[in-house]
C-alpha cells in the first residue's frame, strides 16, 4: 500500500467514526443501541461506551485505535467530552484531507494544527469564568450540563445537588478522591429517588446464620481475607483413616473455632466480613456472641469497607490486633428498593459516602451509573480548577473567530492549517444545531455574527440560540474543553504521520513467534 493510500484509509475511517458519534452530541443527541455478539443490548449516548463496544472493529485500522485511545484518555482523566474530542478529531482529519489534496505536506498540517491548538488554549484561558467553591448554583449547572442527552437528563435537576454535595463531602484540601464515593445500583423506584448516604452501602450475601443480628450500633468491624475455618486453613488435605482419629480432629476443630471467635470477642468485634468461607463451628460461636458475620465478601467490597471504617485487612486471624479493627456508628441490613443491602453509617472515615442510584431496570441503572460517574468527574474538575467556559458551542465559536484573526498574522503554509483548524472547531456548534433540527451553516453564521458584535457568550441553550449561555446555566469546565482540543490535535497529528501499516510479524526476520 502506498503512503498516500494508508493516509486515505486512516483519514476516511477516522471520519467515519466521528460521523457515527456526531448525531449523539449534545442534549438532543440520539442514543445508539448496541448489540454485541451474545445478543446483549446496550442503549447509550455515551461516546466512550459506543467506541468500547466497537473495540474489535477499531483494531483493524490505526486511526480507529488512536481515536479510541483519545476517547479513553478523555474519559479516564476528565470523565466527559469524549464525543466532542472524537468529533473534533474527525473534522480535523476531514480538513487535513482537503489540504493534502492541495499538496500541503502532513508535517506542515500537524505543525499548523499544533500552533492553532496552542492559541486556542490561550484564548480559552483568557475568557474562562472563575468559579467560587461556594457557588452551588454554578457547580450544579456544570453537573446538569454534563448529563445532557444521557439517561439521567430528565432527573438531572434532582441528581446534580447530590453530585455537588458528594464532591464537597469528599474534598480534602484540594484533593478529591472519587474512590471515596461508592455508586450502588438498586432496582425499583425512579432515578429521582436516588440519594446520597454518608457511609457505605454494600450489596453482600446475607449473614451466614439467620439468627445473627442485623442491626448493630457502635460497630467494631473485622475485615478478613482468609478462611475462617481451622480445618480449611490447614495446608494440604486432611484424611482421616482411623475412626478414633475423627474425634481428635473434631475436638481440634471445636477448640480452634472457639479460639478464633474468642480472639475476635477479645477485641470487641461485633461485625465480621470474610472474603472466603466461615466454618460451621466458627459460625455458631459467632452467632452465640451476637456477631454479624458475612462470608464471600468480594475483595473490592472488603477494600471499600476497610477504607471507610479504618479497618486493616487481616490475613492471619491468629494475629489480629486492636488496630486492625475498624469502626462505624451503625451497621444494618435494610431494604433498599427490592433488595436488602448492608448499610454502614457514621464511618470512621467521614469521607466515605455512597450514591444510591435507583431506576426501573438494570439497563437504566447502567446508563445512570455511567452518567453519574462522568458528572462526578466533571464537577471535580470544575471544583479543583475553578474555571468554567460558556457551553452550547459558544466557546467553540469564540475559538474559531480568534484563530481566524491569528491565522492572518502567520506566514507560510501553516496559515492554511490554522484556518482549517478554525473551521474544524465549528463542527461542535454545527452538530449541536443539526441535532436540534436547525440548519447547521445558518446557525453557525448567526452565532459568529453575534459574537463578532460583542455577544461573546452567544450559543445554544437547549434548542435556541441565545445571547448569553452563561445566564442560561450552560457552562462546562475549562479543563474538559482544553483536554479535548489537545487530545484531538495530538491524535490527528499522529494519524497524519502514519505512512505505512506493517504487520509486526512481517518485521520478524527469523519467523519466530512474537512475544506478547
Ligand atoms: P461529550 O461526550 O462531548 O460530553 P455530549 O453529548 O455530552 O458530548 O455533548 C456535549 C456538548 O453539548 C457540549 O458542547 C455542551 O456545551 C453541549 N450542551 C450540553 N447541554 C446543553 C444544553 N442544555 N444546551 C445547549 N448545549 C448543551
Ligand atoms: Mg457530555
């Protein structure tokens, strides 16, 4: 394949991926229904989820892989803006294709694009709006906008205060660790019934014996990662040949089981989470001592419980010490929705909180979870960076105008690439227009005219073009946009540099199998 062919394939597949996502952009973006090879259905509007489900197909062409990585990086570090980043990259590729056909060299296009991206960041930083950390209205607007077009949108009014409160609760100086927030899904009820709980909610199995308590105040909690069974913990297999030996073994089991529980009682433990199994005799002793014990707790839940309650995960129960024990004001199994879940309230670590997500079906809940996870990330960005931009395409139109002026002052062919970049950024307002059923070009022209006349925050608010999107509450964190611009520029520059696709095996002259 000639370098030109490779470029053509990469550009056209990059554009095709962007075209696929464009109709999902913005509050009126449509959903995609994805059906995988097992017939599982996902209905989503989330760019990352759509690309994730296309993973296999994307592998074939380098551009697909690079755009997938672009979306993934945006999703991992920011949590929002994945569609914007991919749509922008697609448009930058389309404009690059025009320049290539006019004979502009790919390296000139890349360097012009990078100059443009640098200028765009400067412009965006200059027009960003500061956010005071106590400005609840603005932060809730950020949360609400990040839910645009998602399954949670209708309930975004009810969810955004929960998200802002969650971020504020876990804030520690300027550190915000989203691991402190557990997202728990419970079917039953509607999305607006979702609530924030100080503490942890865990979907565990029931207690090992039904006569164990299910309501424990002043809980002292042990998190154990091994078997709580003296026979299981012996290495190797235990074979009894002589019936007389059986008595000895049972004796041992009885004494060792009592010793395990005595050690726990000595430290005042009244709740036990065990990652493995709990032996019958241990179970009985635990119940006799009114200890709530749950087995087969997942490693992830054990980790969360330990983090929330200050417990240390115990690997050898014989050596359990006082500071291994965690604490919480209350441990209770209670009905939430249709299931009985375990609630740990008033934890030693006050930053441990849970967002209980409610919804009619698993599908709905999965989409709610994705959307809330994104929103938490976005509000964290806005809170930490403390700067937002006017949304609804307003900042994109601003960038586009600023870059046109900038291009005029640049000599050489890079000027063409900067102009192309300025046009490409217009794809965001154009797509927003298209997705609300407006004429894309007319809308863009109208917005440019308004902004050129001094209404620098003119953009879309829902379906309408308004003079000031900020007063309409359409704002998004500066970092979402800057990350999109930098990521899309880098991805496109890499794609333009590819002039050959080689199978790694072809590079292996010995024919030996490549190491993976
Ligand atoms: P992404 O994955 O890029 O976040 P979205 O589908 O969430 O994609 O769309 C984000 C775009 O939609 C942003 O440009 C944002 O400003 C715009 N947007 C979100 N909510 C609104 C709204 N209510 N009115 C106008 N534009 C909005
Ligand atoms: Mg979004």
